């Protein structure tokens, strides 16, 4: 399963325009990836097993399907929110 959207840059100060565009593209890619994860988890049969990858390793652990779906949806919502904030800040800069 793809890694969830970990964002170490949270809390960072203002971002230059080039970096902001790069960050926006990266977020867009993560959003697409997360949409696929949510869709796949949503379409699984009830009796299917889901595994979560241990961070920074190749070890997988059995996980609850509904819990993973919920976490994936929350991650998607967070990514969309962050993307929207970037869009809004760019619109504000253009107006000034």
C-alpha cells in the first residue's frame, strides 16, 4: 500500500513561488494517489484482508479495513485542504 501523506514541511515559513508551484504539483500527485487508495479500499469485499506497511521498512501488518478506509479518507481531506490553502494564497497574491 502506498505511504500516507506525511508532510514534514508543515509549519514552515513562507514559500517562494517556484517552491510553492513544486509543492502544489507534489500535493496534486499525492491527492491522486490517495483517491486511488480510498477507491480501492471502498471497493474491497468485506472478507478481504488489508495490510499496512510499517513505516520505513518492508514489513506489513494485518489492519482493519474500515479503519484503513477512514484514515485514508482523512488523509485525502487533509491533502485537499492544504492544496486549497495554496490555491487561495496564490489568488490573494495575484489580487495584490
